C-alpha cells in the first residue's frame, strides 16, 4: 500500500548519522518536484551523457537511450515502467530512502527496483552520502533492460534473503558482491574496460577515475575473492573487479553460497587495496592517494 511521500532524514546520535528506515513504497510525487529539482536532473544527465560514451558499457548506454532519458526534467516512473515491464518484467517502485536489508532483498527477488523519489540539492552534484533519485534511476535502472543482468539482480535478491537467514557474516559477504558488481563493477569489452556499476556511472569523478587512473587495482572477477574483499565507502574504490560479460555474473550466482560463507568465515578478509598472487591482474594500482585504514 502506498503512503504519503516523506523525506527521510538521518538522525544525529553519538554514533554519527544513523539512517531512519522507512519501509513502505510511495507514489512518485512528480507534481511536487520544484524547478530546481528538475534542473538538478538535467545538469547531472547532461554531464554524464557527454562523458559516458567513452566510459560506460554499451548495454548501459543502450538502456539510457531506450528509456529516452533526457534534459526534460525528472522522468516519470510510470512512463519508464511501461518500457521496463515489457522488456524484462521489472518495475520501479518509489521509496523514501535506504531500506532495511530484508525489505530490499524482497523487492529484488520479486523484480521490483526501489528508487528514492527525491533528488539531491544543487550543492550536492558531486557527492552525496546516501542514494538519491539520480543514483538509483540513472545509475541502476538502464541495465535492468538487459535480460541477463535483470536475472542476476533477481538472483541476488533471492540470495540476499537466504543470507539474511544465515547470519550477519553471510550477509556481509553478499553485500561485498553487490558492492563490487552492481555498484562498482567494470566489464571487459573490445574497446577496453568499461563501466557497468551504478555507483560509478552516476558519478562524474569516479567514472573518469575508475577507467583512467593508475592508482586503483583492476582485477578479474572471482566470486570468492570478491565476497572476501573489504571495500571503501568514503573514497573512490581501491580495487575494481572486471567481469568478462553479464553471463559470467549470472552464472556465479547459480551455486548455493552456503559452503562459501562457511569457508570464508574461517579466514581473514582481504583488504581493499591488496593484490593476491592468485589474482588475474589487469592493472596493479600505484595506490597513489590511498588511505591506509578505514576499510569496511
Ligand atoms: Fe546503488
């Protein structure tokens, strides 16, 4: 049941800002967006549209075209759902902000993608600590038109519900998989490495950094390796994992993860900047500018 949209603020506590979760879906309050909100969309769209042909994978760029994203202000979810539903049976649902894990997984497992209905302010074009409409919609939704990636996202949601039932360590392993693929993944193409991760394509700075910088590692995707690798939430990534194609990603979710969780629970996690002897290394990063602590 939809409820009245309400911007969710984080609460300041002695542990810093803590998100206040709202679990319901809302009706996208399209009529209430201000001209400033629409201008923020247009500005972010224009910047990424100019940049991404040289950086993003073709499946992402095709998705942007098929949805008809443009500089006409914030898209209406209902219009996008017409296209999305016909293509892969996915549906965008508007939400107030970050969701508790089990609610988020349930959406994905049922081919619903939650999108924050509100957009960042003009002084937050380059950085925002929580996902807004531009990140969720522009970053994530174009690839949901790709049938293989769409299936991967659903499989991830199902895996999430299982991991949630197993315990917090399993959930952490699975969260790393999402982080290093859905949010910060790179893909190998004939034109070189390209971006498919939503956290990168929705950020001008990281789009350039993830492909052009010599600082981070770029390492071939390996499920266990990814699930055992810590990550940064406060800086650009120190390691990016590279898939060969979306089939590789989907196939990786085929086996039951339970034995992998059990195995990883007995060892040490790999730090975000580390390169292992067993890695397929596309680029060993120079580590220039890396912080030495603070992995998650
Ligand atoms: Fe995201």
